C-alpha cells in the first residue's frame, strides 16, 4: 500500500521551485516498461512545456493543487482551445487525445497534477515537439510563454 501525503506534495513543490526547469516529477509506476505510467508533476508558473503531441497515446491528468491552462493547437500552431482546470474552476482534470498538439501553463504560482498515460514508455516515440515552438532553453521561450498565456483561440504563434 502506498499513501501520498500533503507533505509529499509540499516536497515536490519545493523541488520544482529550485529546479532549473521549474518542475519536478515523482513516478508512481515502477519502471518504464509498466503498461500504465503514473506520476505526480509539480510545476511553477514559469515552467515551459514545449508544445508537443503523443501520436500513439492519450494522457489524462487531474489537477490536485493550483490552476493550469491547457492549450491545444492545430498543425500550424494556431490555438484551437484553452481550458482552465483546477482550483477555482468547475473542472478538475483533462484528457488530451492522441495526436493533439498541446501545452500547459500554471496560472497561480505553482500547481500539482497527477498524470496517467499508457505504457510502456519509449523515449523514441513518446512525443513529438512542435516545430513552430521554441525548444527549451531558447532565448525566445519567454516571449512565446507571454504569448501563450494570453492568446485567444484562433491566434497564430509568433515567429521565432
């Protein structure tokens, strides 16, 4: 039996705040070969999840702390949807269908969610990054993040 405490979530939030990527993970599954991948993710407001898609798997997430916007895009990077999920909203989770370009941004300081995906995990096929979004660490990430935080559905991504 495993029990997940609030203090564990506090520890993950602390690790996220001191991490260069501004997030931290805790795997619940025992290995990448497990047929179901389950993990907690703590994320700070300034963490960048480069838009990506999973071609062969969907993902399900429940927001346990804070609030996130899940943003979906078409193949050209046009925003197709914005979904506010978590504390202070009527929604507590989301499922992203396979093949859907998406990202998420934390709206309130920090957030914590529990994610479930089909396994096994294969880094070669796990995800595809959007070519119209800057890679992690690129000088234009801050500009892209500013755009994605407030751009409405139908907005084209800035050119980088």
